[in-house]
């Protein structure tokens, strides 16, 4: 008799908690969501709150932790102000994936990309530079927008 009561209590508890859990996944402010929806309608959203649009399909393998990857990218703020970039194919940014050499948003995005894939990626501040920012170009908790292309994967 106690088990059905316990089951009902747990179900009611989960129903009450579920909206809270979903709300925790949204890392953009309502104002930022409005900007993103207006500028880039149709973005997909990951479970961690990163939004993206595939601009060019890639093919083949995806990188894994420990692989050396090379990326061409342009980084901007939501208002379009450019703060960084590497667009010369002869000089891409190269680093080992999974070693925390780049922001968490990149560490989460790149393993889902295929070689030569190009994406527009919108990374919430908490998965970028967080509350510390990166003065003088990137303020505290700033949402960042990257157009990034995975141009090379060298397995570990």
C-alpha cells in the first residue's frame, strides 16, 4: 500500500521539478534569446544551451578528446563587434581537444562536427569566459558568436 502512495508522491514531485530543470538549461537571457531568434532564426539548441546553424555540411570523422584539431573562425559579440579570428587557411588555430586549451563551448561543439563542416555557433557566457570576461574586448558573462570551420583533425 505504501508503494503506490510513494510512486504518486514521486511523480508529483517530478512534475513540479521538471519545468525548473528545463529552465536551468537555458543560459541566455530573454533579451539575448530575442536577438538570436531575430538574427538567426532556426538555430538548433544543445542540452547545454549552445545554439548553432550548420552553414556547410562536413563529412568523415569527428574529432575525439586528445586529437589535434585545426579551426578557422571569426568571433563576434551579439552586437556584431569582432573580437578575434583566424581566417587564413595557411594559419588556422590548432590545439588538442579535451585539454581545456579553449573555451568550454568549443570543447562541447567540436566533437559533434565533421571534417570541413562550418557552423555558426552561439555560446552562452557561462560556457565562454564567464564572469571574468576577457578585457578589454569581452565583457563579463558575454554571449559569443563564432563562425567556425573544422579544417583538420590529427588523431592522437
